[in-house]
């Protein structure tokens, strides 16, 4: 299995909702990442997990809460989002944090209404 | 802090070679050049990387100048499915806590 699987592919949520994005990989990778991508912009790093511990938080607002339950799973919990948080959310993994070969999922297209 | 410079956009005729340039004049000796691409509405895809020698794989070739200050990604026979944004990224060999950071990239349009 050489893929990163993200669910759901599309999500529409209200500003008072709580939802979660899920990411899964079975490549034995020990580093996992969340990126946010606005239209016609490059992906921007949000969080890095290394060996299931949060190692980088790029000053992301607390309405985004990451979780790494085990080495194969990465979640992004969403609460009280704003319309400007609408974006493509990408998950990626790599063998470890120092290895350059990232594998990306296809992303979750989030719309906040 | 951009470490690479790429043209904003390029066109290429289908079946011809697509040559995508990247300037990385401040690259240091312990940094690789990586190329990723992102097809519309998909996640970025790794293409190739190199240190100082030219590299080739099933997707592309990477030509790095002798002074390592620039490189060119070559797609030998571009198809419509190669239309994407191509990102050139410089990263240390031992990246430690340095994650992958994307610049603006080059939007390649392959035209029939």
C-alpha cells in the first residue's frame, strides 16, 4: 500500500459545527503532516507529527486541533471555523521527519458556510 | 523566505519536451533539489530529486548545473495529463525538523 487516504473528500460545515478530517497511511511512515491550500496558492504547512508526537505547529488557530492516535492515523478536529477557513486540506506522510520523499493524499475540500 | 525562483507559467505543445527551469543561487552543499507537481484538485506528487549529478526516472530527468545554482526539470514527451503546477524545492540532506515548504511554482499548460 503506497497511498495516503483522506476522508471525507468533500465537507460542508456550518460555523457552529464540529467535524473531523481523517488521514490514514500503511507505509510504515513515522512522520505525518497537515497542509492547508487556498485556491491558486501553494500548500501551507499547518502541523507536523513525528513518531506520534506533535513537533511543529505553524501558529495555527486553536479552532484546528490535530490528533495522532497511532502511527497510521492522523486526524484534524475542526470547531467554530470561519468562512475564510474554506480550503483544500492535504495530509502527507514521509518515512521520518528528515526524509524528503513525501506522499500526499488527495485532500479534503472544506467549505465553511 | 524563498530559496527558489521559477517562472509563473509556461506552455508546451503536446508530444514535445517540457523544460522547466529553477534558480536556486543560494543553495548550499548539503541541500538537495526536489521537484513535485500538483495536478488540479489533487495532492502534490513527488517527481524526482538530485544533489549534483543529473538524475532520470520514469517520469522525468533532472539536470543540475555544475555550480548547482540552477536546475531544469525535463518531461521528455509532454502529454495533456502533465498539465499541472510544478514546484522546485531545496531541502537539506538531513532535514531534521525542516519540513517541505512550497514556493509559488510554475503552472505548465500542455496544449494539444
